[in-house]
C-alpha cells in the first residue's frame, strides 16, 4: 500500500536556549506491506529506508530525484493518481523553498493541497499546529 504523506510539523529545539519552536512542511513516501514487497520497491527506487516492515523516503531531494519519476511511469488507479498529483504539487513547493522561509502564498497553497488530498486518504488527520 502506497501513501503520499504531507505534514505540517512542529519541532522544538530543546538543546538550544529558550527551546525555540520551528514549524515546517514535510513530504514523505511510505509503503506498508510484506518485507519482500517493500525490499523490492526500495531496490527499484534506489533510495529510502526500511524500518519495522515500513519503507519510507523522507528526503525531499530523493523524492524529487527518484520517487516522482518512478510514479510517472506507473499507471495508478484514478483515486491514487489524483492523490499523487496533489502530493507532487506539494513536493515541488517544498523543494522550491528548501532552506528558505516559506512565503505566505506557498504556505496557503500547501494548506489547500492538504485539504484537497483528505478525500483520497483512508484516515485523514487534521493539521495540529494551524
């Protein structure tokens, strides 16, 4: 089972004075399933990590370089294809803003994408920090 995940995260830097809090958007690609299946996908993609029968790619660079092209070659079912297309749009926004402060228009676009993608998720989660 493929999952195209988009999150708005809150990170607290506890090892720094006054424990500053940072908010950021992250994207990740996740596969759940039998170990032999996720090992095959990891081998095909050439990136990512396996942990507890779960394969994930969290690096935005690896998502752009390996995951997006991989899924452009696949013929996904309609619902998963729509989910992928929204996620791809979000990934490109996150990549464009890598190591920069996110502009309001891009943050708003990610919020909209997150909302639109909920209809393609089995158990959508609300954004906690907005």
